[in-house]
């Protein structure tokens, strides 16, 4: 049983607050810059231009967010598997208006390839330990079994 009144560590509270503020900021970025930021579930994520945080810093400060929340948000956004795959598949990075601004270097593509492999390797053990949801076996009923069931049902109906 967890005691809700137990004192929490200041570090845990800070992390929780940072996570919450980061989610809020990402939602706002998605709303304000829909051609640059996408929800993780969307498959159209594009690589952002390098140092985009410098352009966003004054904007997010005006919205009432700290720069560290922005960096945390961008870090989480760019570390996700879909973003790394976008780095591999796309040729250009985009700005906040969705315009191509710079080519993705081979060095960055190689780093993305390594990150994708690391993410997938980390996921494999979890997937292997999960109980598999096997499909239910197909049950075939013989004509004799159907006849037996009909006979039983007709006897019960007669009672």
C-alpha cells in the first residue's frame, strides 16, 4: 500500500514537474508549428534543423517556460525511434515553417543508424519476455459432435 501523504523527494517532484511541463510544451509546439512538430503517433515526423533551440528559446520564455524545459522537450522528441528513422530516410532538415534548410550529413545519418539499432536492441529483450498473445486455436467440430449437441439440446427443450 502506498502512502499518499508520505513526503516525496524534491528530485522526484522536480522530474515529475519537468515531465509535465515538457508534455505541455510539446503540445503547444505541435499546435503553433504543425508543419515542424508532430505527435509521436503520427508517421510524418521530419528532422529539425540543428540548433533550433536557439530560435525557440525566446518564444518559449515568452510562453512562460524555462529553457531547460525546452531542452528536455527537444531531447525527448529527437531521441524517439521515429525521429531517428526520419534522419535516416530524409535528405533535408526543416525549420519551424517546414521549409528545407540544410542537408543531413552522412555523419548524422550514421549516428541515427546506431541509435536506431540501440533502441531496437533495447526493445527486443522486453518483447521476448512479454507473454505472447497467441491466436486462439481453431476448433473444428465434426458432424457427429453437432448431432450429439442437437440431441442433448432437444432433450433439454423437451423437459
